[in-house]
């Protein structure tokens, strides 16, 4: 790995939260709840393995990537149980719906994977161009480590078109009806790319 690509430091999760919170939450929610809702998504996708990476520029996070092997586990359920207990019933219901959605989409992808495949759990570029650098370096690492396919799921709140532009095949497009609103369907996408 080049010198600027390092293992992800969990203390930098706050910088990811600041970046994704406007995209993943509603501005009308209390700020503390918005933080926890966004962190719920991040914690679901973070695994304490050798496949969480970052690029930093000084103290500023430029990009981050979390990957999961089929057998990797995390402590999300314990964290979620402890964290969601502190909110009112309406907020608990929102968090529960979020966790159910994450579990459903993860399950769909895990059913497609073999032990020599890997799942891209989270990929964010906070500085233009740094995400591409991180992706290319991690791709070479996966290739040299013998992984066969990369899978991922994403949705309409993310830049899902990036994956099509970068050679991923769209395996499934569907609508998650519980997140629909009167103006827009909530579309989800599952992608795959062979690691060669």
C-alpha cells in the first residue's frame, strides 16, 4: 500500500458522520438523533478486520473504505441495543426501521457471496479524487490476495452511478417501500464486479 493509504482509525468516524449526515438524515430531526441515525449505518458497516482503510491529509480524512468477508462479524447489535435505549419511542422506531433495512440488504448480498468474495460495506470520498486512489489501491490488494468478486449494495441516497462507470454489474434494482415518500421511490441496488 502507498504511504498515504493506512488502516482506518475509528477516531475518524466523526469526520465521516459530518460528511454523510446531510445525505442520510432529515434536517428536521434533532441533531443528536441525526448523529446516532447516521452512526447506526456506519457502525453496521464497520468491522474490526484488516479491511478498513483511509487516506488522510494532515488531520483531515480524505476517503475511507470498509470491506467485509462473508465470515466477518462486528459488535453492531450490542452497540445498537445500548444506543437506541436512550431515545423516545418515535426515535426508537426510526432506528429500528433503519436497522431492519440494513439487515435485509446485507442478507441479500451475503446470500450471493462465497468465502473467496468480499463485500464493500462503506466507501466515502470526502475530497475529490481521493476515493478513486483508495479504491484502486485496495483493488490491487484484493487481487493479490486472491479474492474473486466484490459485492455491494447501495441506494438512491448515494452515488450509485459511480459503480456502473467503474465496471460493476447491476444484479438487482428494487424499491424499499418503507422508505418511499409521496415524491419519490426509495430505490436500492446490488452490484458485483469480478476481481481480476
